[in-house]
């Protein structure tokens, strides 16, 4: 049985992102593991919901249907697994308000098609890549059980980012855009800067995708 080289697996993911997670966020995460796990569960459920909505809205893209169907299954499995870990640790479910991250990215979605779909898919790629990067950064810092689970997630999360990105490229190429490769690259670069700003700037609310904790900024 081959051993996964996590450093090698993460190279393209980290290269895709505009920055790594700041140390103050990691420090805050270790002091707020229950919030981290609860928000992680919420993120898995939201990811499945987003993918499902895309399947219904854009049911004429066959490749999108196939890839997102697989993603929905995996995200819901992860949701179930996180709930299981929470239950095992005696963690009571609590309602958490949403952080600024997803909303900050959604503001960048263009209002016309196919550009809107392209932006949603590119944003999906960044969300999955950031999740993957954070699991990777957290794995050696948390307890053994949680660390093993975060490493287990790396392979699927890295594939999710690649799938979203590949779908964005496919939509751009099959649409009537004057220069699809230039358009997709411009959107990747633009959203990379937006995502980087959300991660590196002060954030009052600690969440799985939050920025630098205010007290550390």
C-alpha cells in the first residue's frame, strides 16, 4: 500500500492560493476547537447544498452534473463524519452565524451568463483549496484523532478544487467568449486577490475560513 506524500499533494493547492494561513489564525483555532469543528460541519453541508443548487440551475452541462453529483456525496459523507466526531467528544450542536468569507467572495460574481457560472466555479475552487490548506496546516497541531481525519480529507478536498477549476475552464471554452483562456485567467487572478485579502486582514469572528483574529492583528 503506497504512502501518500502530503507535501507533494499540497504543492499545487498552495501554489493556487495567494497566501498561506497566518499563524495567529492557527493559534486561535487551537483555542476554539469546538467552534472550528462546528463551523467545519456547517461548511461541509453548505458545500453540498451549493453543488446541488448548481446541478439544478445548470442541468444542461453534463460534465458539471457528473462531477458535482460525486462532490455532493462526498461533502455529505464528510458532514456525517464531523457530526460523528463531535458526538464522540460530547460536543453539543450549536447555531453559529456565518462569517464574512463566503459573502465576501460572492460579491465578486458577475450578474450575466456564462460569466456568473464561471465565477461561481472559480470561487468554489478557492474555497476548496483554502479548506484543504487549512486541514494541512492544522493536522500536525491538533490531537491525533483529529489530525488523522484532517489528513484523510486532503485527497478529496484537493480533488474538489481541481474539479471546480476544470469545470470553470470547460464552461469558458464552450461558451461564446472572445478569449476564454484570458477571461478565466483574469478571474482566477482577481478572485485570488479577494480571497487573499479575506484571509490576511483582521476578522472579528473566528470561523473555519476567517481572517486574522482581531486581537492578533
